[in-house]
C-alpha cells in the first residue's frame, strides 16, 4: 500500500479510514471512479462525510481527482 494511503489511514478517524480502505484497491490498479453515493453505501458513511473525507484525502495529497468517469463519478488517482 502506498505511503500516502497508509498515512491517511492513520490520520483519519476510524469511520473515515473505511473510505480510504475502500478506495485503496482501485487506486493501486490505476484509479477509483466510485460515486459519492456508492462509497456511502459501501462504507456506511453519510454522503456529507464521504465528501468531507474525499476532500481531506485530496488536501493531504493522498489522492488527486483527474476527471470524471463516463457515468459522472469523480476519478481519483494516486498523486
């Protein structure tokens, strides 16, 4: 697991670390294109918490949004 994701998992509260753990496999294979709604269902987090967590991961340089998937979901990659 890349150092950035490992650091994010340690820094985040347990609920938010579920989001990072959910994204990690896709990020390691080229990028994650999950919708906020899909992440919320898979992690049990609220939509607001998912948005906040994605913003926090971006601010800390753990992920970078590079566009959108064909279905409109944000596409995140490792920096």
